[in-house]
């Protein structure tokens, strides 16, 4: 089980000097996963623990809050996905303005050498660290030669000829391209939330919905999506509307999911919602009846997608 420590309360004594990787890891996408795989490989060779070092909150939200990116994952979900890659230890550094002022050399000596005692680092070519992002892979190798650790470069992961990054995934989600985001994440985009009481309009129209109060950010563009909901370990197919409801003059953004062949009471339940495909954008209809007819068409399309998805999954098992 992965241990989680919060810098500076980190104690790795009693074990071999670890192999480590550093980053924000928002999304835990295929590029991050490649770094974790190389980290595990090097840790096995060293017969040492594997350590991932991350920063909370995102440094940009501290240094330039007006440009702070929305988060693909909450810290809790990020921790869960990193643990799924069999990392031994996650070290979380609380990023502050004071911490941002330490130089690249101070970061290496204080964090990597004195506190973590790293033997080897696994990093991407674009890694930057220290005050003003002054440190890069070359300077890190020079410091490693002085302090006694090795730096390994992990090759970037690409999708359709372009390097995968958290910012690229955010753009895809904000455009509604959840299929493209999934290809870069290595899994469908998802978030979690608690079911809250809505106004009951969906049920009156024959499309009862679970209204979610979502943890963290909702990155996807407004629209109707093919989704799956995980509820207490059970996965249920459905479709979800994200956004405003202009047909009823409601401007507040909401998340409402309609589950297929599911009629249990969900109030106060916890749902993890996975996004597979965008059916359409949000539209203002001339009447509730026109919206109801469109929802029937949306449901048919979503059910067809789910049938194809089940077939693909069966074929993978075979």
C-alpha cells in the first residue's frame, strides 16, 4: 500500500536510497504513467523504494491565481490513481510563495538530498524547478554529479503526433472532445459527486435524473454525453447533461445523469461519473415537448454506444 507523507514530515530512513520522480501529475495521463513504469523499473534494479513527489496546490494557482488551470483530478483522486501504479511512497509538498523562492540548488540539497536521499531521478525533458523555473534537466544532472544521484530522462508520450500534456487534455475536455481526452488519459475522464435533490423536471418528462454536487472542477463543455456511473461498486450505463438549462430559463450550471434501467433511490449516494462520448451541445428548445423528443433520440444514441462498448469489452476479454 502506498504511504503518503507531507513535506517536511518525511522519513524514508531504514530503506535503500529511493528512486523518485517529480511533477504535478494532474490527470495521471499516459505520459505520467510512462514515467511511473520507468520509475518502478529503476527501483527494482536498485532494490529500493519508488517515490513520487508532487505539489499542492498547483504552483500556478499560487504564483498567478488569475491564470490557475482547472484541475482534471482532485488531490484525492490523483493520489488514488498514483497508488494504482504501485508507487511505494507519495510525498506531497505544500506549494507556497515562500517555497517558490528557493533556488534550484536549494531544492536539490534540501528536498532531494537531505530529506529524500534520492539515488536516482526519473524525469521528462521539459521538467523545470527552482525559483523562476531556473533549473532544467541539464542543471539537475550537474547537481546530481555533485550530490551523488543519477538522472534518467523518460521519453515523452505522444497522441496523433503531438506530446500529451495536462494542458492539452484540459483543452480537449473544454471542447467536449472526451474521446480524445480518454485516448491521452488512458481511461475515460471522470469525476465524483454526491447526489442532491433537483427540481424533478426530468422525472416528469420521463427522464429521471440524479443531480450531482461535484467535487472539484467540471472541465467538460456544456452538452449531453454518453456516460457510465459507478455506484457502490456497480457500474450503470446512462447519459448525462452538463451545463445550463436554457429551455427553462435556468442559467446555473448543473450535472444531471439519467441512468438506464435503474430505479433505486440515489439521494445522498456517491457517484463516480465516466464520460465516453459527446452526443450534442446544449440547445434551447421551443418547448418542453420538443426537448422531450430530443432526449428520446439522445437516449437511443447513448444506448447504441453502450451496446457497441459492451461488444468491444467482450472481444477484449476473448
